[in-house]
């Protein structure tokens, strides 16, 4: 259930932004983080959009040398190629804040207003995950440090499903309401997994949410 305070927290928010830089990208055939987008790359665009919103931004990667030109700290996956759960764990272990906002590098249509609304609903929960008509987006979510031990246990047990993990935590869903957020053809949680997705982004996402300024409440 969505729950928002009367007044917005001032920026930067007292959370860490954790950007998951992706794994082997088998379906895409090349590193998704460096796909051209908006005059730069997808990863650079996402960092530019949310970097100033948070007290710190961390990039999590199996290949940290690829991101050495970024001004933000790069965290190497402590369990390489173990999927997004390994990346979330690596980021949470390094984060200095109690809560972190996690986003995958293949979601360039990120909405600042949506991110702020989700982070505002974090108190009292281990996880706040975005939900919409097609399901949940565990890689567009807020995680607390309370998730570290369950993540470690799940990873060492060989359980790699983020959604299964969320089911065992004190979690809540933040329901996406398209009437509250500017969007054109594609929603802000649209993610790129295949060349077809990338083509859809380029052809249909050119005027989507990232080009609109955040509305004042």
C-alpha cells in the first residue's frame, strides 16, 4: 500500500543508491550498461538522473575496472555471477545508510518522482518493491540492512530468486499508478533484456518519463 508523508524529505535523501551494473547479458549479446542512450550510455544516464538525489551512489559490478571513469564508488560483487541477489548483498554490505534504493542498469526511464515516493514509504519495512499490472520489480526497490543476513543465507543455500527472498521479509509493495506519473508509451520500470527491448526503447521511449521535470506537490 502506498504511504506518503505530508512533507517531502529534503535532498539528498539519507539513503544510498545502488546501481546494479548487470551480469553476462546473454540475451542482449553485449554489456547492457554501455548501450547508447540519451547522448550517453544507459548506466551514465541513470547515474545522472538519481545521483544527486541520494547521499551516496554505489555501482556494483563483476568487472569494476569497466566503471573506473565514474566519480562514484564501484563495488565488486563478493559472489561473482550469482545474479542480482549477489549484487544487492554486495551493495548493502558497503552502504553506510540503513536503507538503499536499488535499481538495475537497464532501466533508463527512471522517474525521480516515483523514486522519491517509494523511498518515502520505507519506514517500518525491510523492503519496498514496485508493483504494477504485470507483477513486481525487485530491481526497482528499497532495501534495508535487515536484508543482509537473509540474502547471505539464500545465496549460500543456492536460492537465487529475489522474489522468493522478498516473500520471507517484512515487505510492502508500492503500487504504480500511471495517473500520478508522467509517461508516454513506456513506463519508468521498463527494462532492457533483449535487442528487441532496446529497439523498443529507442523508437518508443524517446519522449518518455525521463524527459519530464519532476512535478511539485
